[in-house]
């Protein structure tokens, strides 16, 4: 069923461009990961573990929308690479908590640096004023969207 809503040309164009830029950045980010010893799901999991140290496997599953068995395999591979550790909770020995290691932190930093290098190359095509305006506009858009937990 098609929607009967009518949107301005600006809304249509901005939505299309945001979708396209998001796709390009996501694809370039995946390409960058190929240069490192890490997969996209592992990188996403490392970011979650960096932002939420000590979460349980169940909490990681919820945040990544993964089945428990899939997350277990993912964490097993990351642990074998030295990116994460499992530690028993001192309060409840049945609970296993997940922590990112220094090696995991390091690879996140390396990947983000490579991503920023890519953005820097693109932004060199813009004037300083255009870059500042883009940053202000994206910050405002981000702040408007943030309350919706998107």
C-alpha cells in the first residue's frame, strides 16, 4: 500500500542523500575492516563492550540483536584473538562478564583512525566554511534525532 503523504522536494532529497551517505560510509567502513584482523560483527561487539564494560552475554545479544549461540561463537573468536576476556562476576559466580582488552581497544582505535583518514580525504574537497557548516548542520540533526533513541 502506497502512502498518500506528500513531502517537499527538500525532504525527499535530504532523506535520499542521508541514506546514500550512510550506505557509502558503512561500505567504506567494511572495506577498511578488511585491512585488519576483524570482522564487522566483531568490531560492532567491541564497540558495545567498550561502551558497556562488564556486560553479560545476554546483554550483548540484546544490544547486537543476535541469538545467544551466534554471540557465543563471536565472543569465542574475539577471545581467541585476544580482543576480549570473560570474567566471573565476584557477586554471583554463575554470571560471566565480558571486557574488552587493551588489544581490542587498540584495534578500535586503528579502525577509527582509518575511517577518519577516509573522511579527511573527502572533506579536503570542501572549504573550511563548508566543513564548519556541515558539522553544525549534522550536530543539530543529531541532537534533534537523539531524543527519539534512533
